[in-house]
C-alpha cells in the first residue's frame, strides 16, 4: 500500500494503488464525488461517470485538446530543433483538427486495415514459434510489446528493425517520461531527427506509397504541411499506436493467464474472440487523455477555471454500473457493450480498426499455439499507469503448446 490518500480531494493517477487497482477508487469517487479534484501534478479534475465523461468529450468548445498530458512539457512550444511541432489531430482543436484528422482517416479504414492483417498474423506466428518452444515466457515483453511497433513501422514505411528504438522512445515519452520531462525531451529530439531524415528522403524520391510519404505530399488550402506538423503527426502515430495497443494485448493475455475458464472457452470457441476483445477493451481500457478548460465556469456544480486540466477517464466510464451490468465482471460474450475505450466525440480514436485487428489476431495466434498457460506463481506482474495503463511484464508458464 502507498501512503493513505483521500481520493476525493487528493487523487494521484501515478500512485501505485491507482495504477494497480483503480476500480475500487473509481467506485468510491462515483458515489461520493463524481467529478473529483486534486492539486497533485499541477491540479486536475477527474470525472468518473459515463454520462459526464462522454458529455465532456462532445463539448470541445468548453474543453480544449491543446494539452492532453497531465504533466505538461517542461520546454516552451517551438523550442525543439524543428520549430513548433503539433501532435495533430489529438492535441489541436478545430479547425486544424478537422483537416489533419481527415488526412489520416483513409490509412486506417477497415479496408486498409484488412490489408495489414496477413502481415500482422505472420509476424505473430513468428513470435509464437519462439514462445511455444519454451517452458516459460513473458507474454508482455516477448509478445504484446513486439506487435504494434512492427505494424506501425510498416505503415509509416520505415525499417521494421527500428521497432526496439520505437519502443524506447514510446516508453521515454509516455511512461517514465510523463513524470520526467528531461527524458521526454530526449525522446522527442531523437525521434524528430529520425523522422526528419525520412521526410527528406521522401521529398527527394517523390515516394507517396507509405504514411510518411502521404503526409509529405499532402496539402491544406494549396500549401504543403509544414515540417513541424508532419513530425508531430508521425510522432503521434508512433506513440498513440504503440503503447496503447501493447497495453490492450497485454491486459487481454494477463486476463487469460489468470482466468482459466475464459481461456478454455476461447480455445473451444475462437469465434468469441472479437466479442472478448471488446470486453477486454472495456474492462481494462488503457487510455485517459486530458483537456484544458477554456473559460471559468461552473460545470455540474464544480467551480472550473480557465486552464484547469480535466482527465477524460474513459476507463472509469467503462466501469459505471449505470451503463454496464456487473461492470467489474469480465463477461467475454457480453451482449450490450457500448464502451468508450476509444474515446467519444471528435477526437475518437483514428486507429480503432487497427487496434481491434491487432488485438484479435494477437489473441487468436497466441491461443492457437499455446492453448494452456498460466501466470507463474509469485512472479511479479508490473503495470504501467498514469495515462496509459497496461501490464509491462507477464511471466507465464506454458503448460501446453502445439507444433512443438
Ligand atoms: C487499444 C488500443 C488503443 C486505444 C485504447 C486507443 C484509445 C484512444 C483514445 C481514448 C483516443 C481519444 C483521445 C482523446 O479524446 O483525447 C484516441 C485518439 C487517437 N488514437 Fe488511439 N487508441 C488505440 C490505438 C491506436 C492506434 C493503433 C493508433 C494509430 C496507429 C491510434 C491513433 C490515434 C489517433 C491519431 C488519435 C487522435 C484522434 C483525434 O484527435 O481526432 N490509436 N485513441
């Protein structure tokens, strides 16, 4: 246990207890203080009810996306080597949000994602060749973490050998880096140098066949996208696409390693995997992004001030008993599941089709090769938390594998 915290007035999303088991905390807050406030980390509000979170997400004129991180960057905007970079569309408001989002949508359409499935499955199978042959494995490090970086590298058109470097940048930006701004600045500098090199290559070669090439040759009102915008968008795709999806795959495998019945049922009835994916997304939602209050106002009885942060607690909304029957129970064939793990409103996740495909294929391929596995007794499972929650180590014993 960490120190004793009054969660209604001093919640701390980086506290060990919040990272490990936020569910009871959200229940308490929903009952006692449905929009809680803390002074920790510069101060923020935390709505925990489904109706409030989804309403706020649909009021971008009240709640801006100019700042989506709880701990703001230490450096002034524009202080990087390439001037002002914008992680659009996630950290901009309309009108810029509209045209930057529109530019990305085709690459993430269901059809585009279908085309990536064959490659994703082949890569999962290759990973499982290594895992199935062993008595134990780390389902997070050896598997979940390996998948999304490889997929996004392919989409961006950069060498897949970069995936470990990508993973490092992501961890520096979103895990350790969330509370350590120096690490975040270092990650940003390395990432921007790399992507600037890739942008220059595509400008010289005229390549349009990958996501970076599409951004380099895109225009808005007849003007090409500035370098800072392209860099910000590439960085966003990497960071938004990797940490989140690896958390989603990891939480699913952790659940299956600790819930024999669900695992056995999915092995027997793999056609249930898509609905299990939705349930894992609901119950273990990884992502909480922030907003900035635009003007002083009273909101549902709370005195909010311009510049206050609000945490869009989509994961807490997904456990609200007013919207989900037995919300703390994981029901892999749940019938009504209108979860908001991918957000709501204009910023709803651009990569949701891709994330769903990666989670489904990762689970299908894991269970096909290793139908029986369990958490190693007494081994430690570590969870990353804060704004993206997921297991970072899942030591498992492999009880049965197929093809070895
Ligand atoms: C399980 C995996 C994922 C989850 C749970 C997730 C969740 C979210 C959430 C909650 C938002 C809304 C943020 C807000 O309201 O401020 C969001 C936005 C976004 N996500 Fe995802 N995401 C996942 C995977 C991905 C992937 C694979 C990509 C792309 C490679 C991606 C790209 C984006 C982008 C570009 C936005 C910004 C959309 C906008 O502002 O219009 N995400 N995501």
